[in-house]
C-alpha cells in the first residue's frame, strides 16, 4: 500500500524557520495571565473562607463546651449564685460554693477532685490583649478572687466573647456597682420563687470579628439551677 505524498504547501510550512511575532507572544501571555489570575483568585478566596469558617466553628464549639462545663459547676454548687463581682483584671468573676469529698453530702467528683481542700470554683472573664473589646473566659478551682486571672491555675475555656446585641448585661446582685459592665456574662438571675431552686443566668456571645462581620456571631443563653442549694 503506497501512502500519498503530502501536499507541497504543508511541507513548505513545516520547513519554515521563522517563529511567532512579539505581538503574538504578548497576546498569548496576556490571555494566560488573565486565566491564571482568575484561577488563583478563586483558589485564594476559597482557602481563606475555609480558614475563617474553621476558626468560627472552633470558637463556637469551644463556647458550647465551656457552657457545658459551667452548667456542671452550677448544678453542683450549694451557693454563690449572688456572687458576681468585677475583678481586678477588667472583667467579672462568678464565685460558686462547692462541696469537697471530705464535707460529705453534695460532693461532685467531676467538679472538686478527690482529696482537694477547695470549697469553690470561680469563672472569670479577662480582656483579650490581641482583640480589644473582647474577653476570654477562664475557670479556676478555688475561692481566692486574685487567682482567677488567666495565669497559672486558671484553665482557658473560650476566646472571642463580645458584647451581645442588647448590650452587656447587668447584675444587680453585685454589691458594688461597677463603672462598666463590659465583660459580664451573668445577668441578674430570674426571680427565685418560693419552693424553687435558685438559678444563674448565662449570656455568652462569641464573635471573631464583631466590627467587620457583626452578623457572624454565636450567642448562648441559659438559666441553670443550683441543685445542691437550699430552696427559696
């Protein structure tokens, strides 16, 4: 079988040694740059959104875990529902009276470890150094109001606590009215009716960027009863 010879024009075209012109190269580079620029931008935006979403979900999950931890402490507390005071670090501290294993009735192993002499638990908010206007929440095993300071012995719980939309809640049970309620997450609890248990109200609003993205926040509200306390 004999293959036909290629046309002379095709042979002559492939035999040419001249290349593309500078204008053709510039046009190709321009088109390539536009296409690659759009692809890079789309990938960058996607990665940035994924990182932001991960940070938000992490903060929201930490808030839920912190509230669950606080709920356990409040359920086991025998007193202290009226102790919400401004601390020396720019935030507020909730002090709960707990029962140790040596005291007998009402001891919660998940709150006060066995053998610990502590008779209470503190929860405190401390201003965030990296995010002005926001607060961090810590837990401290003990009753010394100077030790729930975010330092040694304090357990970090959640970051990015910010002001709820109605404003920082006030707690009229604070014996000394503070200059500012910024950082308080324990509003005045509901009225303690006869034969009911006292309760502690919680209002935690978590937002990574309350200025730039005010709508992206996660607020947790609850009223938790002190099951070990005396009835009203």
